[in-house]
C-alpha cells in the first residue's frame, strides 16, 4: 500500500462530488438544449471537426513543404530560411508576390498556444502573424506557386518556433505544422502538428482571426502605443495606426477566403457520389463554376438554363444525402477581446490563463453561414465557393486560351452595331480626349460610355466607365487600341478588346459569349455622330464540350482521373490545358515525388498508455489525450511522460479539470467545457453521451481522489481559475502523486 499525498487547496478552488452527481441528474434533460447551443449535429456541418484526418496527410503535401524543399546531392530536404526576413523573402519570390500581397500584424497578448512564451515582456517580443493575402493576376499560373489565402505563419521569436497553416491541394485540406528550433545557431525542423489539438480551436479546418475592431492587434491604439514604446518608436503615430487597422481588415478578409477553401473538400466529396453518373455530374458542376468565374462572378450559367437547373438539382440531392439539415459553414472568427480593458492592466501583465466562453477559441461558435438548397440563392453561393479553388491567373489564362481557340476554329460569332454620340474635350487638353456615349435602346444590344485618350497618332488608351449587355453590368474597364487612326478633330477609328484592369477578363454576354472586340468609329468633322461595332464570339461552348470530355479522363503521368478524390485545381487546369491544345502545359505546383517524408514531433501515442495499475488514466487518454498528451506545456501536458508524472500533473490541474467538467452541466457556461465541443465531435460523442458516460464519472472521481478532497463548493469566479501547478519531467514537485492500489 502506497500513501496518497494530500494537497491543500483554498475552498474557492475545490469542487464537490455531491454537486457533480446532483448536477448530472439535473443536466441530462437539458442536454438537448445545451447541445443545440454548443454543438450542431455533425451531419449538418461542413465542419472539419467531424473528419480530422491523420496528422500526416495521406495524399499530397502542404504548400509550405513545397516552398521550403531544397534539392541536394543526397536527395531533398526541408530548409526553412532563418532569420524570419529571409523566409519572408522566399515567400515573396516563389509566389511572385508584390509587397501589397503580404500582410503582417503583431499580437503581443493573444490567445494562441504561444501566448505566454514572451512573459513577462510581451510587448518587446510580440507574436508576428503573416498571411499571403493577394496574388499577381499577370503571373503565369503554370509556373507560379499560388499562395493567396493558402499560407499563414505565426512567429514568436522568444519561443523559437513557427506555427504554419498552409493548404494541401491534393488532400483538399489545410495542414497544421510546427517549425521547431527556429533560432540562431540551430537547424529548423518542420513537423506536423497534432491535428485534433489544432481543430479544437480551428473548427473549420483553416486559420482563425478575431472579429473587428481587432483589439489584440496594433489596430487598437493602446496596443500600438505600447508596441511602439517597446521598440523605441513614437507611441502615437496616426499613420501607423491606420496602417495596422488596414492590415487587420485585410487578414480578416483573407481568413474568410481561406476557410471557404477549407470547406470545399467536405462539400465536394458529398456531391455526385454515384460512380458513373457522378463523373459527369462533377464535370458539369466544374463547367458551371468556370463559367461563373469567367464572367467575373456576375453570372451563374444564366445563359444555359439547362446547365443551371442541372447544377441546382445536383446540389439539392447532395444536401438531402449529406446535409439534411442544411450546410452550416463553421465560423473562423473568434469574438474580439481587448487584453488591456482592465484599468489595472500593465505592459508586462500576464494574460489570464482562462478566457470567458465568449472569447475563448475553444468555445463553440455559431456558423458563419447556413445554406439550404431549397432556398433561392443558396446554389449560387455554393457555385461561388467552388470558384475559390481557381486563381485569378487560372481564369485569365483560360479566358485567353478559349478566345484564341475560338478564333482559330472559326467559332460562331455575332456582330452588333450601335450609334454613339462623341464629344471632344476642350481645345488644349493634353493628351486629346474624346468622350463617347453609345446608348442603344434595342433590347440585348450593348451600351457603353467612356473616354478615348490619345497617346500617339497611332495609339490610344480606352477608359470605359460602364458597359452593359443583356442586363450584365461592367464598370471600370480599360483597353489599349490595337489599331487606330486617331483624329479627334476629324475622321477616326479605334479597335480594342475591353477588359477588367485587375483580373484581365473581358466582358461576356448572359449566355457566356465573350466580347472579342469593339470598333469605335467617328467623324467629328461632320458633327458628333459615330458608332461602335461589338463582335461577340462563342468560346464558351468549347469549354462545355471540353469539360464534358474530362469525365473519367486520366492525365498522362497521373494515377487517377480528374473527378476522383478531392477537388484538385492543378489536375483540373492541367487537363483543361491539354484538351485545349496546349500539350506542353503543366500546372504549378504538385509535390515532388522526392520530397522528404512528413514527420510528427515526439508525441506519445496510445501505445504509451499506462498499464493496468492505473486504468483510470486510460479514460483520460481516450477523451483528453489528443490535446494534453504532448510534450509542449501549452495546453497543459498532464498526460505526458511516465504514469507517476501524469498522476502528479492531474492533481496540479485538478481545479481546472473539475471546473471544466462542471461547465458541461452548468445552466450558464462561464468558461469553455472540457473536452471542448469540437473535440467531442472528433471522438464521435454527443454532449448527452459524454455526460452519461462512465468515462465522465471516472475522470471526475479520479481527479478528486488525486487532488485529495471530495467535497467543497464550486469557485465563485470560474473565469479566473489558477493555472495548472508546474510539474518537473521526472514526476512531481516534491514527490510523485500516487493512489492506493
């Protein structure tokens, strides 16, 4: 018989067995209501938590791995440049980035797992967050690594680690990775993070960010002032404040886009599940998606009613089979939290070890959107989400390739000529400007207003304020005249193809035909009359035919068809390029077969469970091990190491553990319950089943026994719980905690 060590805790920190038993009896009838508040049914969510997957991906690799792979004479290895500025430069160079495409902010008092690494000098070493928030549309998509909304890096210099979230296209998911030993004189090592742990906060399987006004970032003037003071800068620079507010806003928008990507895998695998018909179904959906993107997201197959209705039927059927209660998109946004809201807060103040249930990332969050295919507009939103898979460069290339092919094969075309009123700018204007108003009243014919600005006797820049065709409106288009005979004071003509200056896409009709060219002619010597001739070419039929031929199509050198498995942008674009007559085209960037294998950190698995002498610890590992069995101290690693250490660590965390268990039963939740809602979904349990389980009772009673007490009231302030007591790696503060056999 071994003695059990008693520990003294203040009454405010003790919990009661009687209260737990009484609360359990009361709580079970209310569990349905609680479940509705904290966890939606897994079949109703497009939610990563219901399908965490393995830490190491079974297909593909992360963009971060592809980015940092270096070929050597001994093979390939992952090399993460140090210091951080070198990594940032690599990201910019590889992704053909402009400075505006990379967005950074600092979060000194945040809610990440690194939140206490800089204590007590939080403002001297703030956590830096980098997101790739833009792309360069003119980049060659076949050779450029696409990183927009697909790569995020968190860096805490004091911790010497990077937290990386980057997309894995082949697997259709974001990978969570840690770069260890990211410090001077050390060799950085990239490992896969524990995915269930990450998804406890990252409910949608992608990055998360706070809601406005982003009070943890320098968008908060008080945070900015303290960061500036710690860095020796002026604490009240208004330009810095505005720049930080803009950065937070851009990151917020990027995180929304990233999580739309994260949900595509779940949506795509739930659609078109029939083996044979499913292939045609998916290529039909993809055709509609690409048409939508080619129109600048203005039209969703509106010219082809059969295609549109077919997509709607497909999506309605997918919902009935996979999401009978609708598709709820998990929110990536956590409630805003001002860490300096307390009047007593000081620059070196340590963040509270717990947060309220409204601001803790572990807490359940209502879905950001719920889609029901029976309601008008929902199918349009799904098509729009699927369109996020393709980049601006992809669509620009496709638009150009389709028009080139249509011109070469003599595709059907339609010509419409409309009258224009033209007016010269006042004499002496430099350069000469000709204002045009082509306002045709015949239904279905284009209307156009804008300016022709003479650059030289043979060249002109066209600025189109508005172009409308078949009730589709385009604004801010530009063009350079391909051929021109310019004489604003007499007879002249200019031929051009208008396009959006950012995306490079030309306007299209409602049925999807492209406006291949506009010829503007005038005779100001005889008055102000002129005309514009619009040539519209049917290049969209070629896209539909090509997409239809991709059902079951296996790309040369690949081992599966375009429609198998996940929604893979690279394979789809490669197949399209080949079928559209570009046999040499590849598409960036797939994982090199020579990539070194992905690895995890030294994390104990189920094989390290304690033996029969301590069977109660196995209940802890089944329900809590995904987050608390790792070597890192955050979250508390009370299930790491030898059994003796685990016993002592559980005792040191007893106030936290017992209070978090009680939160599942409380009518008013003060702090997120444990296991958190997303973690319950990962282990396949509902709140009702968890409350009624033998594991729940075993964990509660065993923790009380280790803590050395069995009765006391719940703490009055459950949002200010003490941190877990420190435990040495050998097992104990003074001696290991043991239980009677």
